[in-house]
C-alpha cells in the first residue's frame, strides 16, 4: 500500500502531461503585425478557388475553402476558412475590436478555424472583434 499512492501519482502526472497542447502559433517576436493602411486602401483579397485547400489542424488534415493570411479586414467568407498565424490586423485598445472599421462578411454556416486561438473553430462569425459584442 505504501507504494500504491506514489505509483498512482506518477501515472496521473504522466496522463495529465499528455493533455497539454503546444500553441499553434509561435510566441510573439516583439514586433506586432499591425495594419496601418486605411481599410479602403487595402489590396483586394484573392478570390476563392474551386479546389479545396489541404490544411493540417491538430494532427488531422482537413480541406478548407480559403486560407487567410496577411491583411485581415475587407473580405467575404463562406464555407470553411482557416486564418493563419501571420494575419495582420488593426491595433486595438482594450477589447480586441480590430475589425471595427472593416467590411468582413461571413456567410451563414461558415466555419472559421483560427490558428492564433489554437485552431479553435468558430461558427458564429467574428462579432466580438467588430465591436458588435463587447465580450468574446
């Protein structure tokens, strides 16, 4: 019995250590990727192609309709979208409302995977980043 409790603690610690996930995006390098160009001067996003794009999310390869990198502001999203670690957004003060002055349309039933949120899937748009909802 005196070896049972320490052995049980070792087993639990090994099991719990397997539950922690490494962040998808690397730590900040100190230089924020903040947009300084007005929204109406941003380049037009690339059109969505007909071929699904393979993306590894977690340990699983998935097919997405669009991969978003670089400036994130004016666009229309539909289907399955993957937002990479290297997106550029506008600066914000307290609540992250970096899409407040942007024209981002997200069609109903769109699923958005966000790398910077450990590849979490979002089904209800980005309203917390536009200022429509004050709490994420």
